C-alpha cells in the first residue's frame, strides 16, 4: 500500500513536507539528561496519510490518500 499527495492548488506541484519518526541513541548523564546524540538509528514510522502534508511549492495543505 502506498500514499498519494495532491496539492489542492495545482496537481503539477509534486514536493511536500511531512514527518517521519526515527530512533536515536543518546549519551545521557546519571539522571537521564541529554548530553549528545550518538547515532540516528532506524525509522520507526515513515510518512503516513494521517500526518499533515504541506506543499513545498505553494504552502497549501495537501490532500493525501492511501493507494493500493
């Protein structure tokens, strides 16, 4: 299953921003306070139709659907 984003202002616009979730390994002190990022590991959740998608050409909120 895939996704399809369409800009409501122009179907020719084909670049969008949205979020993905990744895990990171951190160095922390004994209290769990962040010191520095050691690595960025795996993507746990890629872009989803339920996320907010913004057209990078004009700034409109895209219409996103799941495709077979």
